[in-house]
């Protein structure tokens, strides 16, 4: 019998929460909610993180063909 349990929803964080959780790191953000004009991040789901952009990208766990954005904290 297969389990019908779904994966838990990823944690959506505000930009200040992301900066506190991933200080001085590059983060790959998915499910991005940002200002279209200023590009200020309101909330997002962290898909990966690392000390370099390349490391963050290698650690990223994307959902299907999700659009992501990299940003330094």
C-alpha cells in the first residue's frame, strides 16, 4: 500500500528572517513574493544556500521548472 501523505509545505520566510537564518550567504529563493518595481523581497522559500553562488545553486532543491532568484544576505 502506498502512502498518500503529501510533503509538508516549505517554510515561507520574510527577507529579514532569511537574512537571520542564512547570514553572509548566497540563497536561492523560490515562490518569490517581491515588489515588481524595486525587486525588494517580501517573502520567499529558500531552495538552497551556500557561501558562493555556485555552492548555493548546487544545494538548491527546485520544484519542477520553478523560477528562482539568487540573492546575497
